[in-house]
C-alpha cells in the first residue's frame, strides 16, 4: 500500500496528468505533487495521486525494478499485485 | 561468507555491487563485536523486497532485520473494523482498499458484511470512492480510510476538493513516527537501528526523524525498495551503529528530501490531526492515529452517523484468534514461524490474524516468499 509506482507523464491538463505505466495509460491527480509536472517527467503514483516528481535522469533503477517485477512475477506475487493495484488506482481515460 | 553463486540466484541486476555490499556488511557487523544486532524496518514493501529477493540470505548472522508495525491494514484496530461493518449494516455504501475487506473485526469483517447483504466496494483510490458517491446520490457513501501518512495525504486532497454531500470519511489512518517511538521504548526488542520507509518519508521528509534519533540514541536510515537500495541502507545503519552515531541518513535521495513534500504536508495537517490511538496487537500509541480536524465534522462519518457497533462486535469468542501472535510479530518480539497457526490454521485463504490478511503483512509475505533462509544454519 505504500509501494507507489513510477510512470511517465504524457500530458497535463490542470490538476490531472495522463501517465503511461509500462504501457497502461491512466489519469492521475496532481493535487499533492511537490513540483510542477511536465510531459516527459516521471511521477511516483500512490493511490491515484502523484506524490513526487522524479527527474528523468534518476528514474532508471526505479523503473527497472518495477519492470522486472511485472515481467517475472508468478500469479499471486504480492509485490506485483501491489504494483498492479497502484496502476489500477489511476482513472481510466475516457 | 555466502556462496558466490547465491548472487546469481537472487537475480540482482548488479551482482558485483550486491557482493560488495554483502562483504562490507559482514565486515562492519563483525566490527561491532556483539550479536545479535536487531534492526527494524517499518514498511510492508520493504519486507516484500527483503523476502522476495532473499536478502536475509546475504546478511551476516549477527544481524537481525525485523519487520515492525509497517502494515497499516494489520494495525487497524478491531473497533475500527466494527465501525465500518456497522455502517454497512446500517445501509451505507462502504468503500475501502482491497486488503481491508477480509480484516477481522471483533466478530465480522467487511467481507462478512457484504455476505450479509451490505454494500461494500473495493477501491484502489479515494478518488474512486468519490466517483461512487457521485453515481449514487441516493446513498450515503463512506470511505473507510486506511494507510499511513503517504496514503492519508490522498484522503486529505479529496477532502479539500469538492466532494458530494453524500460522501464521508471513516478514518483509520495512522502516523508511523508515533509507532517508532513506542517500539524504540520497548526494552524486550532492544532495536539498535531503524530503516525508515522511503515513500512515507517522501511526504514527511527525512528531517522528521532527527529528534527521534537524538532522543532514542537510535540511527534511522531512509531506504528505497530496490534490493540493492535495501542492502545499502542496512549497511549504512550498521556503520552508524558501529560508530555510535544516532543520526539520520537518506539512502533514497531520488525520492526523499530533508524537508519532504511541503504542499502535501500542508494538506495533510489542514485535514488531519494526531490523536492517541490503539494499534491492533501493539498497544496504545500516543499520537498514532490521524483523525479529521473538527472543521471537517460534516465529512467525518463518526460525527455524521450514530454508529452502533453493539450488533456486530464481540458476540462469540474466537478461540483460534486468541492463539494468534500478530501483536508480538508486529512489535518485533517474534517472527511468523514462531506462531503455531502459521501455514496451518492460518493461511492466506483462511487468515486468522491481521498479518496474514494484507499483502504487506509479515505472515502473508513469509507465507509467499519464505522468511528466514535455511542458509543461516549452513553458512
């Protein structure tokens, strides 16, 4: 529940960002992020809210961990489930 | 020293760095010259990383890395669950995060409430609970809010934005620094260093731990969730213990700063205030609960409704639950394998205690990934 998952910002519209999480597109709220967010930035998503802007230069290792977890995970893997739960917390665009 | 090929098995992306970290850990722990040296982390996601990647197998035998009260679902107290169950029985639509569904109250869980005909909806975000309230203007929609400060800021953001009149919050949010104080005072556990949760510190900043470290004489290291992040943080903590420096070290600088996320903190404290609480299995935790401030009474389910838990609480005694040692596990006094119910009567499909319910509970994590490696005996 505190894991959070990083995604890449595609576009920003007021307090809503459209964010790509490993190929899944979701809308996140920007009410509580600490810095202005722009397309191309990465943000850490927790329960549907961006809680931190991560500079693209620093995101590498973080992304690799999540990528590995999502690819390798067997069904029922707790970390992968939590990551997918965080992804599901974003609003489906539409 | 662990066998070299172990690192391949652990699937570190950088086995050489992992080996270097492990060797440094062995050297520094030995230099302290006593055993065991208990360290505590307070985050379910850390336990997942430690257990999933088998990190305890590469730790020196002097080190004990214990999971403390780091699972917000597990420490949600039974009367809080009873309130949510009662609200569902009284006709409200109760929305909550998935792990809360099967958390036992005194005698019923929200899953039971649903079986009994109550409306219980699982959401991944408090924003989804607000959407449900918009879609169902004829019903009272209560968000049963669990989680530490990282999750509470999302609830705060929603309270501060426009919400429909039929939406309210039943807060079971908790404040981690308060529980660290309680555990640090427990003589039985004798924790020598803390690993703090990276994403909670993203919000609060690492500076919040400085008075704690000074007062308790216990170093605190903020860690990320990469296997190597966790090992590096453990190494820093061991070095601080060796050098008798009760300081705070930030090993997760890409997400955590000293001052943290100021706008989020402002929102958090505009909506919530700390209150003395009881954490399931732990004890009374002074200033450990986050309750809505009085100006939000109109959104506070405890103020808005007369919640009658007398019909849902504590009817029959649960003999199995009395044998559960979740409290000792969350205080760092025991590990899941010390419990005679673990993996037998208590399993993820049929949880007896709170720690087997949540994906962040120590028992569920150990059940999935294993906990203490057998290597300790042979290595």
